[in-house]
C-alpha cells in the first residue's frame, strides 16, 4: 500500500528533485541498504553523524502498526547498523514520533520511520524530564504493540532483538520534538531539517557506507 504525496512511498511531487542541486532531497537517492520490507537511508538535517532514517516500504503511520515480519526486518537492519562500525558506542539511540492525526500530531511525515543515531546520545532522560509519566516498554519482533496514535518513543539498542524504550502517550508537543532535544543536547540550533537539510552530511554518509560495503569480503 502506498500513500499519495509521501516521500517514503516515493509518491510526492518531486519535480525539484530532478535538478542536480536538489537531487539529494529524494529519499531513494539516499538509501544505504534494504532488508526485506524496510530500507535505511541517510537522514536529512543531520544534527549528529551518522544520522539514519529507517522506514517501511508499505505505508504505515507508526511502528506500532507493523507486522511481526516487518519488525523482524527492522531488527535485521538495526543489527546491520551495529555491525557497520559507524557507531562509536556500539549502541544505537532510536527515537520515533509516532504519528497521529489532529493537533496532537508528533510526526512531520506521517509514514512509519525511525531516527537512528549513536547510542551515546540516548534521549530517554530528556524525554522523562519533559514527560515524567513516560513509561518503560520493550519492542521486540514477536509481541504486538498497543500504542495509541501520537506517542513519543525513545530507546537504545545494543543487540539481542530488543529495544529498551520510554514511551509518552499523547504528548501534544509538536513535530520534531526529539530533534529539538538532540540539538539542545549537542549545543546546536539546527533542529529543523527543513531549514537546515545538510545534504553534504547525507551525501558523505552514503559515500562512506558504499565504500565500506565494497571493502567487506564477499
């Protein structure tokens, strides 16, 4: 299933993406690798590096909607990130603005996607500080998720097919909440990916990733 005007479904109006100076804007131009029904790409607006976005090929609004098979594909892809050598802490910080409709919407793009940065930037403490009622949850590939639309999710992944998270329900915080937290954590003003898209960082990650894959033995 695809949705109209969605960058992750590759259905948006991309006339500007055929201009050489803006071709990087198209998601498909930044894909690092594909595993089953998910792809991971270099993210726009890299506040820290590497900055990766993982998304499902079919159109879902949030991780809570994914099937067991797709969650398994996500874990395969996260394990590939851990094995890449690009994350110095050997762990991943993962966050999601679990899209919902209306004024409480937390997602700027309503297509299931995870933000992935180095685990050293773990944002669970910051989430708890803003939402003291945030509760601990685990995401694995077997158990269905009972999350209401419009949640915030931040966690870490070190392997073993389990993401240890904090979840805040219906936070009414506006979009790009975690990007604002991350930018504040590292002393940056560049939290808005639309204003600060950093195509150079995305291109650099794509080149480094492909070079590393070419060096690996077949």
